[in-house]
C-alpha cells in the first residue's frame, strides 16, 4: 500500500472525532429532556446527532494534511 492511501491519525483527527462523539452524546441527552414536544427534543437534538454522525465523525476519518507532491503518475 502506498503512503498516499494510508490513513494517518493525528491530534487534529482525534480532536474532531472527540467533538463528534461529544455532539452525539449531547444529542442523546437532549432527547431525554422531559417535554417531548420541546425545542431541545425536536430541533436541537436531531441537529446535534446529524452533525455528529454525518459530518464530524466522517470528517475526522477523512481529514489529512495537504502534503501533496508534484510527482508524475507512473503508468
């Protein structure tokens, strides 16, 4: 496997991943707040859950430094 195709986890990746997990946990906690028809349960919690699962966690996995080298591709 070439070095270009490997996933490297750095401190920034872990910080983004922790933010995603935090958003997911806060989203589930907001769902537990008693008035089931309140703003937190119906609006804020789904926004947190979607941003955690669909934005932050994938971003943490796919984020890498932009170290690109101008090399011609081998054929």
